[in-house]
């Protein structure tokens, strides 16, 4: 993977986390709806999946940095 692709992936994950949080706030506080399965799915499962992807991308970025150090 290229470094730029990894950084775009990390930025996309951060945007997805923000979107999930905004979705939950809008549903719960702005629309005054009760918590339902969609909010739980987005927050619990979505956050876990996005966190896993972030961890993977961060490890890949560090591996690329280490490879560059040893290449020089």
C-alpha cells in the first residue's frame, strides 16, 4: 500500500466515527427518539469495526516507515 492511500483510509475512518456520533446525537437529542437497534448497531458494531480498521492502517503505516528507515 502507498502511504497516501493509508492516510486517506485513516482520514476516512475518522470521518466515519464523527458521522456515527452525529447520527446518534441527532436521533437521540434532536429528534427526541428512543434508542433503537439502529443507533446501537452504528455505535457499537460500527465503532468496533472502524477501530479495527484504524489499528490495521496504523500498523501498515508504521511498517512502511520502518522499511524506509532500513532502506536508506
